C-alpha cells in the first residue's frame, strides 16, 4: 500500500513539488510566486487550508535556512 505520492513540475526554470500524504499536502517551489500560484490553483478545485511553514513531517524535523547574497 502506497501512502506517499510526489509530483514534480519543472518548466521554464521554475520547479514545484507536491508531496501528498493521506490528507496533507506539502508544496515546495523554486520561488514563492510558484508556491502561491499552485495554492491558488488547488483552491479552485479543493477546499484547502494553509498551515504555514512545515516544522515536522513524518517524524522528521525540517529547518529553513535563509541565505542573503550581496
């Protein structure tokens, strides 16, 4: 039985990755605009709720690193 599905779209140097697990979805993208567009398109077809940044998924703690370039 497969519980996790991963979908990847890579077009025009923009990447969006959808990770589905039971009734949760994690959206990863190369740019925040790509993530926001994806959320908007999904909301046209499904009732979704944005829970913000992911801290833990499948028992794995995720860290976000922001890099500033001069």
